[in-house]
């Protein structure tokens, strides 16, 4: 029996499946990828950071990260099956501010960017209910929800491209933000409140490069071939309290961390990994 066992990704002959099973999953109906250059976005600094910026003689951008993405889906009028995906990104940007000739001070702030995409999500008129358990209060059946497709956004931390320091109202800032409407969970990422005075002596404008994937999914039932249950074959290995070095001894020495692969070797390894992923030689 073990000789005929098929592992996920390891079968090249798809005629050996045991049965056809119905599974419930999210199917991607439409997707797109994009790279946006977000130019001259106003950064709202915390009070402490603004005080440092006002004294700084130079500022250097250090890093930028995505801390929250708000997503909303709306049907497109007079275009059945298409939906508008409204996205609002919130970024935390960190800078090095140089005050005199001493060590630079680290300052940080927030900026946001609104994006819109139109994708096909098909049509569904069914009203969906679920008996999923609720851990709070009684155990009511999940509330009815409409059959809109689900939007998913995948994004990596943006690439910091440049920073500008402008005096007061001397420069037009794009992507202005209403600080009163920032979600609480985003505000909690900072230790101080933000300066919303438009007459600040100095303002920061950043340019970021952003890569993203956007897709619309629907919950569907699919008939797929099944080979076997996914039963783990490897035993769980943990460290031994009496001998904590036992697990460390089994870790392979990370040679590539000390000797990074050359250009041709790097892409040769990628080709090998791609071939292995299908399970075929």
C-alpha cells in the first residue's frame, strides 16, 4: 500500500487518483498586478518627531512599511459582473534627522494612499448564512451577508525613493489625510499623537515605490481528484532540555549566508527549485 502512496506535488501521472471529491474553497475570478510610484506624499509626524524636524539641518529616509490596508468592494453601475475595489494604504515612514553634527535622531510619521481597481467578480444572488460558532455571548447563527466577491490585496513594504523638506505652505502636498479618520489600530502603532497643524514650520514629502497584487475571489464548490489523506510522515523534533545543543547540531551550516551565490549560480538555483515544485524530474 505504501508503494502506491502519492504525496502532494509528487505525482506526474494524474490518472492514479483514487476518487473525485467535492471541496469548498475560494476561487480567483479576476486579478491584476501593479507598481505605483507614490510621489510627494505628505508625512504626518508625531509631536516628538515634528519638534526634532524643526531643528534638523538634513533628513534622510530610512525605511517605509505597510501597517494597514482598508479594502471595500462595490458593484460597478451598468456593468454587471464587475466590481470596484477601493483600497486605502497606511504607511509608517522612518527617517534619520540630522541636528548639528551629532548622531542622527530617528523620527517617524504616517502617510496614506488611495487606489482603485475594477475587476470581474461574476454575479451571485444567493444569500449566505453560516452556523459558525461565536465565542462571545450566546451562540447565534452568523448574520446574513450579501454575495459580494471577496477582495484580497497582497503588498510588500514599499521602496523608499526620496524625501523632500518643504517650509510651511510653500509646497503643494498630494495625498492629504484627515487625521481624525485614522483607524484606532493604526494610531496604536505609534507612541505619540500626530501633528495636524497646516502651518508647521517644516513638512516632509516622500516618494515611495509600491508593488501590489489585487484579486477578487468567490467561495465555490469544486470537484477535484483526490489521491489520499495528507498524513504527515516526519516525526516532530524538538530541543531537549537536558541537551539544548542536540537540535542545533542538526542544523546545516548556512554557507550561502557567508558566501552568497554568484549571478549565474543564483538563477540556476531558481530553475532547480521551479522543477522540484512540480514533483517531476
